[in-house]
C-alpha cells in the first residue's frame, strides 16, 4: 500500500504542466486574496473550529434540537382555539378577513370558502393559559415549560420554498442551512461527532419530499453540512472500512492522503482541500463514536416507556427523539429532526390524529428527559412547521371530514428550554386564525432570536461569497425580546 500511495503522490507533483501551472496560479491568487479578506476565520472554520472564535455575547443555549413538522400542522386543530368558527360553521369566509390575500392553486378556484371549526376539544394549560388540543395530551402536560408563538408568519405559500425559507433564510436553494451557520460560527463540542446532525422520519405516507438542500452547507466550507444519520446497521453511508481494510491500514492511508492534500493546498491555496481532509478524519473518528452513540439497547425500560411504544423501532420519530437526547449528551451542537406527514388537504380529522399520535408522547418525553438530566437548562427545543392552515375547508365540508389549504399569514410554533420563558404565549390572531393582530413574528425574527440565544449577533455573523456578505437572516430580522427569559 505504501508504494502505491507514494506513486500517486509523485504523480500529483508531476502533473504541473504549463497550463495547470497558470490556471492553478490564478486560482491560488484568488484564494489568497479571499483568505486575506476573510482573515483566519475561513481556515479556522474549515478545520472544524468556530469561525467566531467565541460567541458575540454569553450564550443561554449550548445546543438546539429542532423538531420540524414537515407539511405544516394545522394550528387551528392543535394550538389556536377559535370558538367563533363553530358559531359560523359552513358560512363563507368574510372578504374583510381574507383581504384579497394570495391562495394556492388548490383552492383559488373554489366558488365558496366554508368556515370549518376544529372537531377537537381544547383546554387551557400552564400559567399562560395556552390552548392545546385534546389530541396532544402529552404536550398539554408540558405546556407550562414552553413559550408558544401564535403570531408566526411567512411569505412562502408552498411547501418547498416555505421549508427552505425556514431552514436557510431564503426561499431559493443554495444558501447555507441554519445548522450549518451554527456549526460554522460556533464549531463543535465533540470532535468525534459532526456538529450538525439530521434525523428523518415519517408519520404517514404520501407527504411532501425532503431535499438535501435543507441541511446543505451552501457556500460555507463543506465540513459544516448536516450529516444524516439513517436507521439500520449502516447509519452513515461509506463510514465503515471496506472488506480487507483494518483500522491500522485506514490510519496509514489517511496519513499519506493528508500529506498529499497538504502539498495540493500549498499549490492551490483552496480552503476546500482542508475541508475534504477534515471530513476524512471526522469519518475515521466517527467509526467508533457513531455506533456507540446510536446504540439504544442499553437504555432502561422506563426510558422506552417514557418515549412510547415506537421508541424501540429504528427510524420512527420516537426513536429519533431518543437519539436526539443521546446526541445532545454527546455535545452535538445542532440536531435537526424532520417528521413528514402533516400535509392534510383532505381527511384532516383522521390524518391529524395519526400524526399527533406519532409525535405527542416522544416530543414531551424529550423535554422531560432532558430536564431530568439537567440538559434542558442549556438546550433549546423548537417544535413547528413551515406555515399554517386556513380556516375554511378545502373541498366539501362535513362534520366528519374537511381539509385545510396552506396558510402563511399566521401559525403557531413552540419553544422550550434554555433562554425562553416558561408558560408564555406570544402574539395573537384574529377570530379566524387568518391574520396576526398582535406582536407578529416573521421567519427572520425567529432565526435572529435563536441565533441570539446561542450568543450570536445575527447581523454580525456573515460570510463573503461572490462579492457579497451573506447572513442567515439576509437583510432582515429582529430578536423577539418578549419571549426571552
């Protein structure tokens, strides 16, 4: 193996033709100029250290667990109780409420917009007296620990741009994801695991797809892209050594490869070369750390009982919530769960019960598990979708069946843990949960607030790309100070 590697190394040196020399020199000058503009931050971040060096101010949050409910849960059937809809059941949505707002192509052609009250009962919980539906009994039990933001709003009206907006700050793909920005700025607390991990699950079939752009590093160094941990014996593709290669051989190969990359870096001054090598080294360390972290076989029975019957089934939301707690214990900075199945344009009363059954107990269990371990004091949990659902029925309305179309003008998310108030409700919507009437919170405001809790000034954390300085919140966003503890 040594001779073969030395031959490859020699070829790398011999390939410096005149054309390659000229092209590489020009690239090297550009890279050097970029390095000069960025200072040492770009290289530091490439090597896995936080580009900020330290947070802008003392953080209240050390890590984030983001439980994204993909497909957009209906706030009207879960969190935003509107008794007036029952009084006006079947009547047309008043034009004075709609105000000519944009609709999707799925309902814009409807001749009427019959109002549909939720078929579920609501009760108030916690000191903030937040309304929670009967189909979320476990989340109802921990509502006193959470801040509910009822006044979220967004411009995006379709799933792909809306979820991309939440995760990257732009409705178009190509920008770094939320977790990548955090990884880039703050680095990792565990060099044997990625600082940004993604876990995927489904509550039911037939929902909107998820794309890698949602956890992409965009134009940031590639070491900061989200790493998807899959269920099963091979959680990360190509992590294990191929047949016939033992750990010693793998180490020797990486040492030679590292030497070759350093020679290449000296020629090109391309920081992505260091990123690539850092990824190889991370993969080598993950060979031991990942199986150990993802092994839930030693968890006591009471923990499985806490998370619910699905906790023993790999790939379920419950199992992923349990893994999120283990990853949090190991110092992973940003843990992103995506749970598909919330896109309910029809048969909502039945389908939403399927979804709440899959998320209710494990969501509450994650909060309680972190709390009993002392981790909730420095962990932020986020729960919510990409937009809300409309007050009128999509298609035919009956007491047993209705659907709801997309609604970006107001919806609810909740947050719990470090840095946010307990038992607090922020914002208010009108009698139809159609418009925000008090304390609106935009997607960029939400992003700015989470960054603030991590000790990051969202206006100061930027990355220069193609002549422009970018940030997660683009040129918008303000911290929602009333929700801060």
